[in-house]
């Protein structure tokens, strides 16, 4: 993969692990349409590479995982263009279709679309003080890429409803207690721990791992592509 601007990609054919890292630190790794295009293209490429058997998605060991949509870009779009490109759903659909294990390594903020991206991964490792949230209601919109459904399945209806309707954040430690985050670590250890887990999984039979993942996720993608209610319905 060449000419990537918003993400960095490194692969290790010996361990079978690829590391995909957001690379917009000045924007707290908020994503643009170009970021989404690059990650979708990269995921499609990695899914076809036999030597890659597990992937870690991160914002790096410092800074932030992803602070959501770059609002400066969003305000420049017409409504028709925003619907046409479907921003984040293109990415979460690509994550849902990805056949190999995908581990989110979260440090700092995972807010709005950033939280939705983490929820679309198979496993979430996070710093104890990482902050997760869906604050969309505070700016007059709702999460639109399956995050509400994924969060409800992970938390149960009532706790998920509290998060979505208030827009209040929660720490990595709290979400581990609630079962959304798989494990928490001290901040400097998160990416290393996620990479070690990816390497452990990558040593196992690739066809068996793919089948096991598919079995766990059976039905999720179809449910998430059902028509959603529009704001105001």
C-alpha cells in the first residue's frame, strides 16, 4: 500500500499481524472522508493477503484512538452529498465484512464515530483512562453507523439507552466492568498487549479462526443493515 496520508500501515509476515494506525494527531485522529477511503481500501487489501492473519487498529500508544468525525469537513457538505458518501457506515460495513480477527487498541478518546469503529472490531483492549462515548445527541444528531445496536447488544437495552440519550462518556475501566471493553491496561501497554494477542491468534489455524469468528458474528451484519429510523420519525 502506497501514498497513505491519514493512516499508517505496517505488516509482519513472520508474526502474521498487521498494524493499522490513524495518523491525524493534530485532529485527535478525527476522520475525514479520505481517512475512511484509506482504511476501507487497506482492509480490503489485508483481507486478501494470506500472510496477514490478524489486524490491530489503533491511534498509537500516545494521543487518541479517534475523536470521531472531522466536523470541519462535515459542515462543508451538503445534505445530499453527505447521504451519498455515507461517511462512517462505509467503514463500519468494511469492518463488519472483514474476515480476520480485528483488535482495537484504544488510548485517549474514542468518541462518536471513533467509538462506533471500536465497537465494530472483534476485541477491544483499552487504557484504563481511555474515554468512550456517543455524544451525537449533544450536537443534534444520533449515531448512524450501527453503534447504537452494537452497544445495546454489548450492554443491554437500558444501559445502552442511558449512554445514547445522555451522550455522557465512560472510561475504559468502567466499560471493562460492563463487558464492552475486553481488557484494560496501563496506557503504555495497550498497543503492545493488543499486538501480543493478535500474534497469539495468528499462530493458530487461519481457516479455523475465520470460521470461529463467522460463527460468533452470525446474523450481526444483516441486523445492522436493516433500515434505521430517521431523526424526527
